C-alpha cells in the first residue's frame, strides 16, 4: 500500500501542496483529479522523489520513502510513467525497454515476453527509434518499460493524453469488463487495453492515475481524490463522484 500523510511542498517559497493525504491499495485504481495547475503532477513527483517535501510522510508498505533518492524509490517498488511519457526518442524500442531494468541491476527474463504478449507491436518494432512511434505506441512503450521493473504501485500521469478519443473509449470499455474475474477483453479494444489487464491482475499492483478525462476515471477508478489549490478537497468511492462534486471542483 502507498500512503501519503500530510505532505507539504513549496517552490521558491510558495506553497504548492498543502497537507495532502491519500492511500493506494493493491489492486485498486485511484484517480487523482482536478483542474490544471492544482498540484496533481507535483503530488506524483513528490512520491517519486523528484520534488522534495517540506514535511509529511510517503510510505510504501512499511518503508518510508521521504528522504530517499528517486532510484531508491524505484527499487522499493514505484513505477512511474510521466506526462509526455519521456521515452528516449533516439534509442530503439528494445533499448528503451531495457534501460529501466538495467538501471536497477535486474536481468530481463520472462518479463519481456509478458510485455511482448501485451504489446505485440513493440516486438515488431524492436529496432525502430522510439521517436517515430505513434502516441499510442509510445504510451505502450512507456508502460511496458515501467512494468519491467516489477512495481508494487504504478503512477500514471495523464495516460490518455495524445490518444485518439475512440481509443480512450475502447480502453475504458476493456477495463470495465476486466473487473469481472476471468472475463477477457473485447478483441476490438486496442492500444493500452491489454496493459490494463496486467495492471489489475490478481490485485497485485496499485495504480495512482492522474487524469482529466472524467468518463475514463468513472470507468476505471475504484476511488477518487480531487485537488484544488494544492489541497485535497473531496474524496471517496468513484460511485460517489456525482454531478454536484464535478460541477464544483472539475468543471472549467
């Protein structure tokens, strides 16, 4: 379980995060929502160690991550797919996949075959430069690279950004079907749908999803937190995300 307790973050003397607390349980999808500029990405960066806390606690199971360097947090079990994906455009697909595991001193064994099973297109493009892939293919590559580190919790920052709306809808339909044990994804679902099957498998991986596409969150989420001006202003089961909350905190 990932637990944030009362975290505060400042940039150049200006308070960005104020008393943020949330939890991500194994096998659950937690949606972190809010308008632009309210602190969602900063929250993810504070979890990964890319942003220093003023105060507060970030725990993964019983391990305190605050004060630990980003590479140590990754070894502890955090996987991170940032906004924009941050693949290496001049490296090949194969080099992009290998780099995360190599950085952690891990050997790639059956995990690679599993990723190729989820994303056959990556196997077909192993020697192609990452920069020439489509947006959906780059997202598959970024998620595949993160999964090769065997994370306990996966942090996804705007995974639908740059993906065609019809593909987003298909992903959502696939995830809804995957809530029922043993139900296979619709064969028409494309792009990232198969990845979600792995992410939610057997309750092993917790997912913290920063997303502005409301329908996607309603489809895939188990719980929501909404931020405004650096603070959590609403939270609860995704079924309680009603029109009044949306109008008050999410509508532009």
